[in-house]
C-alpha cells in the first residue's frame, strides 16, 4: 500500500482543476499530507487482514460489517482528513447502509484487496464488497474491481498490455488514450468513470514508480486520488524505492503506519532474510544500511515463560493453603510478572529463538507464551540474557538463519534512521 499512500500524499497539494499540469513539480512539497484516501485505505486493509485471520473472507455479511466498523473507527479518529460530503455524513451518522455512490472513493481505498488473495476472481469479489458498503452504484463497484484486478495482475507478472486488454474488456474503460492527450483538457472529476481510467493510463504510460506518480499528478483534477490509484498499481508492477518508503512512513502517525507495516510484514521478512544472507558476504556500509532498513519494521514471535516474583508466589501459596479461590484475583502490580525468554541450546552454544509467525513458533512447542517483539527488542533481550548467548536463531526448525553476536555489536554502534 506504499504506492497508494505515496500517491495520496504527493498529490495532496495539487488538487484542483488545473493542478500541476506538468510532470516537473516538487515531489514532496511542503504542503503535502495524507488525506482521506490514506485513512480509508488503511481502514479497509485492517478489516481485510483481520477477516483473513479469522477465516471470514468468504462470508460477505461478516466481512462487510468488519469493513464498515473499521471505516467508522478510523474515520472518527481522523475526522478532518478531507472526506467527500456524502461519505462525511455517512461517518458522522454512524450509518451502515450504502448510498449508491459512483465516486472514486471506492477505487482509492481498495488496494489491499489486490495484494491479499491468490486469484483474480476472489480479488474482484472482495474488492466489490469493499465498495458496496457505501459505493453500491455499478460504476462505484466497477472502479474498485478494476483497480484491484490491475494490482493483482501487476504483482503476478502480467505485462502492461495484458493489464490494458483485461481492464478494457472486463470494465469497458477507454485505455487507448495517453497522458499527453488527456492533460490539456482534463478537469476535476470525482466519479470512478471520470478518474479511474485516467489513473490506470498514468500507470500504463509510466517508466518507473516515480514516473507513474508524476504522470498522475500532472493530469490535474482530483490529484491525490488519481495519484493514490495510479501509485497502488505502480507499486505492484515496479515496487517502491526504499527512500520513498521511508518518506511515506515519516508522513504518517504511528497508528496508520502500523497497519501499513502489518500488510507488508511477510514481504519485509523475506527481504530481511535475503539482506542478512547478502550481508554475510558483503560487509559494506551500504549493505548494512539496507539490513537496518528491514530491521526497522520487522516483528518476530518470541517464546517466553511467565515468571512470578517470590513475594507473589508466596502470597498465592498462602491463599491456596487457606482454601481461598485465587482465580481471577489481582494480586500484584503488572511489573511483578516478568516474561522470560526461552533459550535454545545447540551443543555448547546458547541461542535465543525467534520466529517469523505464530505458526512457525508452533514447531518449537505450544507450552510458551507467544510474545511479539520488534527485532531490535529481540536482539536487546538476547544481549541482556544471563547466559552467554551466541546469537538469535530465526525459524530454527524450518529455514533457520542466525544473527550472530558480531552483527549485534555492529547494529548497536549504528544509529537507526530517524523516524
């Protein structure tokens, strides 16, 4: 979703009939900010991820209820993000019924649907549901499905011509035009039918991620939304440069950034693992900075045991001996119960085990509390352990890879990038 959010942020200062009308503009102008496009993109993504985790992706009513709840929650948390009039009323009234909108709000918030499913039919079905909770007009649904389908095709290896042909045949959009042909006369248009094709053309005409964003913003009109839609497809096709990802995260408050990082956790962990392997053979400063970038947003599951202080243990034993029911009793402040990480022994060496998912941790055993920690916290715990820990071993029983002590020391000497 970096692409969608970057398109929104970069496009925000240029919204209006004329807009930039040129590709030569400041990428992050001082007036740029995230808008309703970002807030609702995050809201839909959170709902879809939770639904997937609960196995509810096939349950239309349950999924739509979760999307509505998430949109209300995030919308009320960020009430001044710049919502359209009808949607703003829908939020303020806590409405749960759609209002037959054909606006491009359905298309700008749909990007997570393009990433989370394994086939295009499911992608389109879920995308349609994300639209129908408010934008149940056929054009509103079509816009969301078209964008999600383009994202799915872009990330699964389709060429631009294949994407153009599919979207044209399935959704009847005119994609034969070019940005140069559209730009001179294009005006502000918040309809799906008047902005989604233009955003897709901005992607089709682009040479790389940044060029796509510049194409989209240069058209003028609803620049944050056109940028959001075009950027969401461009990310799936080209990827997003790391420096732009960092800019994106810096422009977001922590709660929005957390959902963004959750969606990209699997991909980031894969890239993190690859960067660790590369660092073993390339100890350059540049490679280390790449590794630190992935460390910055990697979460791991850590097997821990709960240890109760001696004082509280004595209290519990006394209560039990007197026949008192201590179940549910609050007997101590939180800090008296410590989560102590487990240690894995291999020969004479001690390792601190960590896992990239709860499922991976299940291979280690189910007798531990599942605690999720940022990888920098994991390293700190391993360094502070009483035993002489050799390193952190990640996914010890599937595809293990080790972060050794030498790497700990290098990381501790380096300053992490500023937030």
